[in-house]
C-alpha cells in the first residue's frame, strides 16, 4: 500500500492545492494528515474543505486544538494572531469538524502497525520530536505507541529515522516549511518495501504571502514563507 502523509498545512491553500495535485499523480491508496490544518496563514476554511474532501483521516494538531478552545497560552505572538484569525472566520460546522479529530490514529497495512500523531506518543498534541532525538527516546516512543512505524508532524522538518526494526517519520510541512527550503513538503510511504520518499513542491508563495498581509496577519508570517523558516 502507498500512503501519502501530509502535515502542518496551516491554512496555506496555495501550497495545499499544489501538493494535492502532485499526490493525485502518485496513485496512492490513502492520504493521511498529521495535524495543524489551520493557523498562521490566510485560508483556514478553504484548507478544511480540501481536507474533508480529499484526505482519508487527520489527527489533531496544537493549532487545531487552540482554534477549538481559544487557549493560546503557550503560543508566540504569531501563533496567537493566527488562532484569533481562525476563530473569527471559521463556521460552527468547521469548528465541529476540528473537534471531531482524534489525537492519534492507527493504520494496519502489510503487517505493519502504523501510529500517527501530531506531537509524540507521550504528549500527542504538544511535544516536538526533532530529527536529532536520541535512539533511546525513539524506542521508548515505539513502546508507548506499540507500533512498527511512527509518523509525527509538528516540527515542520522532514525526518526519517530507523532504530532496530522501528521506523520514525515526519513528512515535513505543506504550508510553512522550516528546514530552510521554502517548497512544500510531503512524503509517500510504501508499506510493502517500507521505503519513505520525501517530496518537495514549488507553489505560489507570492500569492500566499500577499493574502497574509491583506488579512492583517503579522508581516513575519508572510516573510517566513520565502525563507522556509
Ligand atoms: Fe504546526
């Protein structure tokens, strides 16, 4: 089975549409989102619509959670501005959809148990699992999740780590990459060969950036898209 993983879309419809176009050419069996559909950028409703239509399942990210609850205590000013904007434009129906998301999900394919969450197995919404995390901690996470393959979001940085027979992945971010490469990131995982393929897609950053400024969101959110930070 070929599964496309996307994550951290963050209301960037220009990026999401390009990524979905590319994924449609790949002939995948499933599309899974590792959370943070909304926040930061200008088009939360539009992104929710695409996710509802085209994505098989998504987990709940910290920005999705903050949009539901209004609790932004742990965010910087840019995060707070994005959440306020989301709460002002999303319909009750769209908030209801965010509320329906779970903090993790499991997939079972070709004898592999695949666990998907936004953060980590011990703190599914908030903890960051960065690419330089220790082997020991990764193995602990595999034990907590009781899975062979663990897929995270949240860091906005693509990751592939293999420790013993366990695989740890992060597709990177569709809507706000932070690894210095401004192109949208996603990943295809082949459950038969166990290969992860990371993909980058160029999109119209000018349009995304302009929309951020038009909605009076912070200028830094418009600038960072060009830098991939
Ligand atoms: Fe995020």
